[in-house]
C-alpha cells in the first residue's frame, strides 16, 4: 500500500462553499472600511450589505448580527498578530527586550486604527459566552510567547505555574490599559509601549523579589 493511500482525502469545495466564502470576505472588507470611516455605531447592516453587494440577510446568515461581524474582524486581527509573532519571535536578548518586541508587535497591529480598536475592546464585554470561549483559546495562543519568555527567565525559576499565569494575565491587563492614551490623547504606539514596559518592569521586579524570598 502506498503512502498516498494512507493520506487523508481532501474535501473538495463546492460552488456553494466558494460563493459563501466570497460573500463573507466581501462583508468583512466592507464592514472594516465603514467601521473605520464612520464608527461602528453609525454604520447599519443595510449599509454594510449594500457596499458588499449583497442583501442584509446575508449578515445574519453568516455572522448572526453586526456584532458577530465585528467579532470576526477581531478574530482576523488576532490571527495576523499571532502569525507575525510566530514568524519573528526573538530567541536572544533579555526578558525585557524580548517582551518589548512582543508588546510592540501587538501595539503595531492594534493601533493601526485606534477607533476600531476601541470599539473592539468595548465589545469584549458584550459578546456571548461561546464567543468568549473561542476568543480565550485564541488569546492563549497569542500570549504563549510571553509565557515561554517568563518560564525561561532564570530569576523566575522558583515561581510556580499558577503565579506565572497570574503574571501573564497582569501583563495583558497592563498592555490593554496602556493603549488608552493612543485613543484619547493621540499618543504614539512607541510612547504607549514605553509606559507599558515601565509597568511590566515593576511587576517583574516584584515577582523576582518574591521568588528570592524578599517579599512578605
């Protein structure tokens, strides 16, 4: 028996599958442009559908709602960030240098459109539980390089896994809050990352002190 006989068969896309994928792509492209130009709340599903060249019923068919369409844009953005991280994660340098590279990469993509990013952040608190579960799985993948760097830090070797997970959550919270000046005060991505890294440095200094037995 040849190797080809053991290989899994590919599923052949039907014309309907291709049409569905093309419709979804047009809707996402239209929504991204309209949300960016006019804001999420000032764009209707009818306007999105009109720009995409389909009926507004297609939004419900493919995304369930305008909010569901927004989530797919979030998911796309996250996929791009994850791919960029996996392609260029540095193996050398200090913990802070490597973390800065990661957080600067996050910020590069998140702050391409600050208003759309702000709307996406707000939606995090409104979506259904199944969307949260899907996003959490993707977020764990996006944060895995940070976990790897923390586990490789010689001064954190005595920190248990639960504490590492807490540090990761704290770094992500610092990062998310640290983007707000770009939305409300027109701060540059670089200045946001500088402030974020200052806080991350303080967090890790405290964790290292605790690991050495210097904290209460």
